[in-house]
C-alpha cells in the first residue's frame, strides 16, 4: 500500500479509543508494547482506565482470525472501516531488554532503517517522545496530521497569555472613531498575530480590552478596563486588574484564569462570585471538581455531596474563609454548592449562577466539553488551572493535551471568553521558589 505506516502511541488510544474507526484510508501499526501499556492502564478506575478498556475492546474486535489478511500475518482489516488496515508489530529480539517509550522508539528506528518504503511515522501527544524521536532521525507526524485528532500538540495556540504590551505605534491606525464606550480602530498588521479577541493590551498609560477583533482586516473594538477591585479585594497587579475586568463584564460568559500557585486564581474567582451573591447579581456559586483516581477506586467519603467534595477543594475553602464568609452558612443558604464532575451527565444549569471549575489541567478534553455543554443562558463560567506539566496529576495528560489547554486554544477567538495568565506569586518566598525551581 502507498499509505505511510502510522505508528500510534498509547496516549492516542487513551484520548481517542475509537481512533481506528475514525481514520480515513490508512495503514496503522500497533506495537505489542503499546498493547501491554493499555493492558496495564485498564486496571482500576478513572477516565484513563475506562478509555484503555474501550480501546482494548475495539482492538479485540479487529484482531480476530476472520479479519486477518493471511494466516499468521498479524495484519488485520478493520471490519467497521475496511479502508483501515491494522498491523500488530511483534517484539524484536534486538530490543527485547527495553521497555516503554525506549522500546517503542528503538522498534521504530529499526523499522525506518530496514524498510524505507514503509515510510513509518510516529503519532504521539507526548512532546518529550516527539523530541527524542526527532533527535534519532525517526519521523513524527506533523502538526497538521496531529490536528486531525482534535487538538494541537505544539501548544502554539497558547501564545497569547491575555495581556500584551504595545508601543506607541499601536495607535497608528486610530482615527478617533468610537461607538458608545468602544474605541474603533484598525490594529497594525505587526500586532495582529499576537492578539486574540478578549485579550488586553497595555500601552504604558492605560489597559484596554479587545472586545471584538477581525484578524484579517485588523478591525477592532477596544474599551478601557476600569474594574480594579471586587468587594474587599483589590487588584495587586495589572493582570489581576484584567481578571477583575473580565469577571465583571456582562459580555464575557467564560473567564479562564491560569497561573502558578499563589497567583490569585481561586480567591479572585470566589470573591467575584460571592460578592455577586451578596448583591443579588448571582443566585449561587457552584464549584466543580474532579475526584482523583485514588478516590474513584477506594470509594466515597461519608455525608452529603458537599461533605464528600469539600476535602478536595481546599483552595475554595481557604478563599471563603479569607474573604470573611462562613462556609457552613453559605451551604445552608444554598449560596454555594459543590458538585462532582462524575455526576453531571444530563444536567443543565441556567440563570444567575456562577460555575467555577477548579484544577482544570487535570481534566481531559472530553470532560471539559461535558461540563461546558451543561451551561445555559445567564451562567457565568470560570475555569482555573495551571498549564505547567508539574501540576498535572492525570497519568495520560500533558501540558498541551489536557482539557485546560484545549479550552484555552479552542476559545481563543470566541467573543464571549477571556483568558488571563496570572504571573505574580503572593505566597511566601519558599512557595514562589518551589513553583519556579522544583
């Protein structure tokens, strides 16, 4: 066959268990090492285990004698998608002492050197594996090829962190036009690729929000970011000021706050929500949190849903106390509630409610989609998390393949969303040094 041989890494099956039925005409190779990794992952609970079991079931339906193209060939035709041929790569004696990624890379290197006609190409979301493969001369799938599976592996879509510093030449396309509270201008071409709708610009004198933006023409609507405090909390830097402005804007339905430990993600979000509850702007704050795999395997804590989840949202609990609220009183008055992501399927949320999704870097793209598709008219959604790989506990997720990275990338040009990367650290010196160096 003339198709390049696609070697799929384990993480492709975890993120897309049905991948072999989604491909067009293709020749796919699966290493026995990948099958072993899937077999190990399928044990226990959690989303990775579920995805591994689903992927193994799909492979089992293909790898039968009836589908084998030649007895003992280990090459199978996918009965659900006959334009896809799946080849199981047996262990090679030359690499029998290796395991995991080392074995997959060594097998691929041997395959590429022995049979160039196959044109083997590695498909993986693991950036470190991609770098190692490239350094060994092993071809990897291009960015456009990986984008078929639903999201970018390079993270290039995360280039705008929410606040862009501009120079005086930025205003060269402004002729004094305005519509209501908006300044209307044509953004110079040199700045267009660095900006997304919803981001903020700092010209050294004032901070503006780009509320509408056509990158092709450069036409943009800007307004001054005037909000500098919420309740008793005041912005401590320009990025927190941008966060306050986005949280307070009636035109923004989705606010994404990313940043390291101690940057203020949670307390800013909780302050905005509870201040709104006090004023009658919002009816309640709903906090969503995924439970770690260990909890899914060992069972539930006693009590009502709030009691079960409170131990896993210490940031929210601390923020509530720091703001001077009584958590039990808020729960009794239904001003705040805690919901497990595991229980939201089929739910719908409407009206004047704030939905806060905590630690979103540990959610899969499917999980974040399941949450966002629950949101009805009038709901303000806030997502917090840390894009650093050191803060990702989910075994199959990386810095650019988790749900937080996916939503930042996917909503970059959505007019109703804002992403702000908070950068300053306001905990002690030890915490700031640990965040940067460990």
